[in-house]
C-alpha cells in the first residue's frame, strides 16, 4: 500500500503559541502571549473582588474589553480604568492597551 510518506518533505510542526499568534494577528487581535499575561495576572491587576465579577473578554487594536455581570460593577471598573491601563502598561508594555471598554453580559 503506497501513500504519502509521513515526515518526509514536511516541515516541523509549528508551536501552538506561534499558531495562535498568527491567528490573532489575522483577526487583528493581540498576540496570544499578551492575552495570557492579562488573564494570568487579572486578580493582581484589578483585585480579588473585581476579578470575581469581571473577566477580560478580548484585546483588539489596543482596546481591552472586560465583561461584567452587573451595571454597578461596570461603573466601578470604569472608574478604575486609568489605574488599570497603567498596570497593564507595566505588565504588557507601552501602547499594548490604550483603552478599556466595559460591557455588561446579557443574561
């Protein structure tokens, strides 16, 4: 039985991170490493109380979208947006996140 030979003439498989980075760039999003950094440090960035009710949703074109369950949480997070941007700049680098948009999750 003949068929394509496995491994001959093929490139080495790409790492998952490089594939995710290419997909994110194609979708005009941030590199997966940046998103992972935000998710992994979320409690440290916003505090335990806010982290329990607000989650980073997406990062595209420098806009971090945060999803919350209640309008009061959205208001609290909007008041802390400047502080959050400063913390994100320290964590992710300058210009990576230039604004924070808060959205209330529909039920």
